[in-house]
C-alpha cells in the first residue's frame, strides 16, 4: 500500500523537522508548505548544525545556503546568505517573487531584508565559537593539497576526531495527500569552508531535485562530490528508469565511487529519495548516516542508511 502522505529527511534532526512537517501533511496540507515549515525547525535551533547557530567559514562568518522545489518544477535558492534566520523561506520567496532561481551573497541578503526578514546580529553561537577557536589552533590557511591527506576531504574536517561524520545540513522531501511532491534543503555548508564556497545544498539537481512524475531526492555530505555527478538529478533519473528509491540512491553513490574511489573513501555522501508510489530509501558512502521517515502520527523513526564502504 502506498505511503501517502510521507515525509523523509536527513540525519537525526530530521525527527523534529518531520514532526512539524507532519502537522501540515497529516491535515491534507501542501507538500511545499510542509517541507518549508519542517526544516525551519532545524534552522531555528541554536547550537545545531544548520542555520545561524552553526559553524562558520574559515573567516569566522556563518554563511547559509538553501533551496526549495515544488511539484511544478518551480524552484528557488539562496547561497552564501548571512545574518538571516530562515534561508529556506528566502529561497521560497526567490521562487515565488522573482524571475530568478538563485540569489547569492549581498544581493540575497538585500532581497531578504526588502521582503521583511530581520537582519540578525553577526554573532556565533556558543558552540560554534568554541569549535571555531579549536579549529583555529590547528588549522592555518594552507594550500588545499597540504591538508588533503588528513583523510578529511579536500578542505573541511568532514570527520571529527572521534570518527563521527560531521553534518551541517537538513534535506527534506515529501509527498502530500494529493500525491504532489516537494523538497527543501538548508545548510551552513561544510564547517570552516573557504569564504565564498558554495556546496551542493543550494544547487537544484545537486542537493535537491523534485520531478512530480517520478519522485524526489535530496543529498547530504561532501557537497563537492554531489555536485560532480549532479547527484539528486541522477537519483531521480534512475527512479525514472524504474529503480526503487534505495536502488537509485545506491547507483548514484556507486557513480561517485567510480569517478574517484580514493576520494570517495575519504568522504561521506548520503542520498535519500521517495517515489510517486510512496516508497522511500537511502544510501550512503560510509556507515553513520541516518534519515528520518514519517508517514503517520505515530510513525516517525530513524533509518540507518545502507553504505558502500
Ligand atoms: C555542503 N552538503 O555544504 C553540505 C554539507 C552537509 O551534512 O551536507 N553536511 O557540502
């Protein structure tokens, strides 16, 4: 029996985000509203991995990326947005109120302010302040090649010293009672990224893709790996060819590995997907990725992503 409505989202923070999304979906609300409201919960949390409380770039500034896509293929995105609490809502305004898909940096912030979003103080959360100071101790600005060999990916400490994978993103995809799909993705990006760096999360087809005929997918992990293969577009196209959500995510992960096995081995990427039949699935490079699945008042649980390595 098809699961409908359904909402799934990345990592453990997905549980709280799903709960909020379900308040809308469970009442017959629109998937687009659900995926926006859902990830706003995560964006609003201080000392979390997403939003203004998250880790800054190397210059100590939090820069946020987000995108959103609806059942008609409309989409909006913001990149490198500073001092705005809810980048996902700004992305939605870009979609609904401008002729464009993507606004970045100062222009995105100016648009947000013109739309009535408050300019928040430029201040790190207590957690981020502590982590940043710690990071500054060890990490100088070295050419990429010098830090590449730490097993941390090209430039970000993708993995903590305790072996856990760092994550700074929530991606959410949903199908509503009418059978329409939408998705959202929001992030502070990789912690301690170079200033100006954009990852996959604000890029339609990389961090998020929705095709209402087929399904939807979102990604997390090392954005550069996802961008190189147009990750979520690839997942949706594999579903179009008849693969289940899990098999489609797996095949996209395998594509990443095939391109550069050594690089893939040093990084984490996770994809999650749903299809029009209300099936869901996920797949990742490394053990340690989980996603949250919700399809009823009393069904909101974490699933461990199957992994390649
Ligand atoms: C990025 N994909 O900026 C994001 C980071 C992420 O869990 O997903 N972290 O590359």
